[in-house]
C-alpha cells in the first residue's frame, strides 16, 4: 500500500514517522484553498483538509491519502499564519494571558472512501511582555505557524497549560489519526512492530 502525506510540514512528517509509519511519500497539495467565511473553525479545518486530500487523491487514486489543516481560534476569530512581523506581533498580543483553541482537520481517503474529522485542544498562554513577544518574533519561528507560535519550539516558553491532545497543537492529532486509519485496516503500531523485527 502506498501512503501519501498531503502536507509539506516537517512536523507532520515527523509525527507520522513517530506513529510507526516509516514508508510514505510527501506530496503537498498545490491548489488554492477555498473556504466559506461563514464556516466555524471546526468546519473550516475539515473543509480545507478535504480539499487537500481530494486534490492528491485525484492524481494518485491507488494511494491512501492523509491530509490535515490546522488553525488557531480565539473568540471565534481564526488566526492563520502571519503575513509579516507586525501580524505575528498582533496575534501574540491577542493570545497573551488567555486561552485559545487549536483545531486540526484530518481527512483520510483510500479506494473511493473518505473520512474527515477534527480535533480541538485548548491552550492557555501566560501573560506576555512586549519584550517576550519581540524576542520570540525575532527568532523567526512564528512566521510559518498558525497563531504565530510553535509549541514544539521556542514557543513552549509561552504556554502555561493545555487541555487535550498536545500533538494536535503541533499540527497532527496522532491519536485520532490512528483511530481513523484503523477504520481503513491500517494499524501503525503493527507497522512499527514489524519494522522492529
């Protein structure tokens, strides 16, 4: 079975390997994402993951496709990746000292069947000083991340606590993905065990 991760995220690639799936191709979706502004964050990430999976599945119909999309939402407002430094600073100021939610949509499709779900994790930031924000943005880490931070990097120093799946905040809710894959007869633990033999 050929498995394709429809994402260029090195974090998703690493997490897929950590699950026990070592043999897969990385083919990011290239199409322009289309979304309805009336969608809730949960609906948005599901729709975007569905679009990515459909694009890659059309070109590789025999492969099992895994696609994901992650956003940060606070007070119902979706925070994607920052456009520039000022945007990153503004997002971090918004998140300072409060709780937000990280949503990831997952779509797995294979042999004409498709399953889409989402995961939500609550994240609480400590109060940030302007110096905290300026120093963090100067590392460059926020610039390619939803909500302008990466919990697995320097951004770990900003997070006071989380409720839910940590790996969802990184960008791939591995527990939920494992459950979806099992519905397709794919067992990452069995794959990992076989590799160790």
